[in-house]
C-alpha cells in the first residue's frame, strides 16, 4: 500500500483546494445565469459546464477511486460532464454543451457543494500519496478552466450585439510608453530542458508533458526584451501584412483568407477613434490609442509567424524560451500581470533592464510543434489522455497570460493549441539567431 501523506501536508492541500474552488466561484460573480449558458464558438464551453466539469474531475478521479463509501451526486453526471476521456465511455458532443439547460444551475452548484464536502471529509484523515497527486492534478486542472472561463466569456460577450463588459468598471488608459525593443543574448550550448527535481518545492507539480528532463542543444540566440505591442502590430496591418503571401505559411495564408482575417480577433475599425480602431476587452471596447503600448493579443500562430517574418526575425523555439525564462526572472514575479492582478488585459512593459513580460500578459507562440519529450510516458489509465493524445498538429505556447492564475505557471509549463487558434490571450516575442 502506498504511504500516507503527513497531516500538515494534507491540511495545506485542503486549504489550497478551498481557495482554488472559491476563486472559480469568484470569477462567475459578475455573470448572470443566462451568461453561464452561452457557448459562442466550438472551442469554447459554457461557464456552467466549466463549473460542472471541474467538479466531475474530482468526483471521477479522486472520490470514485479512493473513497469506498462515496455516493455519486447523480449517475448521469459521469458521462454528461466527461470532456474527452474516451476510455471512460461516451460523452456528449462538445459543440452541444450550450444545449444543457438541464440540469439547472442550482443543481450544478449543489453538485459542487456535494463534492467539496466529500473532499473535505476525505482530507480529514490519512490519505495515500496517489490520492494527493490526483487532487493536486485536479486543482491545476481547475486553474486551467479558470483561464478558460475568462477567455470563453470574453468571446461570448464579444459576439453579443450589445458587446457587454464582463466588469463594468472601465479599464483606465494605459498611457505608459513601452520601452524600446532591445535584445538579450544567450549562448546555451548543450543544456537541460524540462522540470528538474526541486528540493524547495517551488515547482513541485508538473504536468506529464513537462517531463522527463533531457539534454537539448541550443545555438546562440537573442530574445526581444518585451512582447510585440498593438501599435507595432498596427504597422504590420498598415503595410498590407495580410495581403502579402510571401510572409505567410501556406496553411496560414489559406486559413487567413478563408476566415477573412484582416486584424487580430477583437479588433474592429472605428472612424470615431483617433487610431481608426477599437479593441474589445473584458472591460468593453477600448480605443486602440488607449492601449496601443500594451502587447497585441488574440493572434493565431500564423499571424504571429507572419509578423515575425515581416520584421526579418522569427519566433523562438520553446527550448530557447524556457532557457531564457529559467535564467532571467522567476515565474509569477511581483511584476507579472497574471489573473490576480485584476487587469484582465495585457499591460505595457516596464523600463526595467532585461527581459520583461516573460510571465503573464499573453501566451507567447513558439515555433515548436507539440510532441512528447524523449522518453515521455503519459500517466497510466484514463489520465493518460490528459495531454498525450493531443500531440499532433498543435503548437507550443509559453509564459501564461493576464488570466492565468499565478500559482499555475512555471518556466517549464507547455501550453498548446492548433495554429489557427485566436480566442486565447496569445501574442508573440521576437527572436533571432546569433553568429556562433
């Protein structure tokens, strides 16, 4: 039998569990029951579904497997709120989640309370390490869905003809001027990539796709000191960047033309603004000139790559990014613009020396395809579907965004999306080669 975790460790875990579950509820506070039902694009899900699915994760992978006397809240919830775990059986089509008017919201809230109470009772006694690991994974899973709640409701409100704000308090003008674009140089050579053993426990958790740690050769390179801004991206638009096929990957050109892209998602032309553009944020529309020095976001990989080519530079590899982040500033530093900052939008870089905005503001597209590291092994059982099954036709992003929880991000974290994805807070940082 696996050894039980110490009582202080279990108590700390319960405190963290309650805090993260409350954070999810707090994100929903500005939303009406009708808001919770909206699913505005195939990639998104209704917030009500997020509330149920994160609860389903704890019930399915912790309580059902580790509590012999546990009574599930409702037998249909096992398949109704399954997301993509095929080994657990069938599930409804993702695009139909907005049709789940039943079970009603009050049932979902009672479901959360039922599972929370069961987890509380479970953690009042000695708990074996595998259960601790499952709960820890479930908490990081819930933090992923907190970010999805923000991105999904932003898209839902944008598609609403009234364009309501998530929070009515308007975002103040971000008048800070971004620092000049400068370069930080690195000469790694043969280095180690992936999560290392961490005696201090700062990054005690990692998803399976962050391991195993392994050697990678990285040639000399340089990274831009900050993310690309809205004003810089506007110059790309004004210079006909969306009309120049030589800047675009073949699939990107085809996708861009088929989708009718002429600017990042949430940008709209507006003759009533000085810049001629307005940008939708979680605080409602903002004139571009009010946030022109903030990082551009909601770009697809194709747009980020085309912009980099337009500047005669490139996107970094994920290994270059991780090396630079590991040897620069700590994840979740005091200056990082993450969910807890309350900005809910990227902010201008500071004028401090070195690399800025490595964590928070926007996810940074890399040029790396999402595959397993050498020796990668997915988790056993159904949880092996968490990451490994998506290692095809995806591109890696690094660094977190303005809606990523601070305790969820680290230098080795590998996010991934299909290259045409735009509804996430995704932007770019330029990179270039250095002579050896």
